[in-house]
């Protein structure tokens, strides 16, 4: 058994995505497209270094940007970005 505490959501107009800019398929889904990498970092783990990039997506706010492994982004979106700098 567990308890869940719910918080009241306060609407923020900054989180509204204009529907004109989003192409929604019949299945009510859309594809996110990366626009820009605006931050890079290297985390030192015990035996290796992990390079990450922070990606800004087309239909998201800057707050919605997320960190991804550099190698994953290079393999999934090779055309979207110029070659990465180490």
C-alpha cells in the first residue's frame, strides 16, 4: 500500500504550444524535430567519460529542452546537426 499526494496545477500561459505550428497526425501524434544544441557537458564516471548535449526541440519551450547522450543524438539525427565538436 502507498499514499500519493497530489498538488493543484496552476495554469501557466507560457506552457501553451500554438496549434498552428504543430502538424498533428490522424493518430493525434506528432514528430519532435531537434532544432539546436545549446549546451554540452562531459560527466566523469568511475572508468569513463560520458558526453551529453542539451537539445532544443521544435515544438517545445526552452524549459522543455532535455539532456541526451551525444552518441545517441549523432546516430538518430545525423543530418539535423553539423558534426559535433568534442
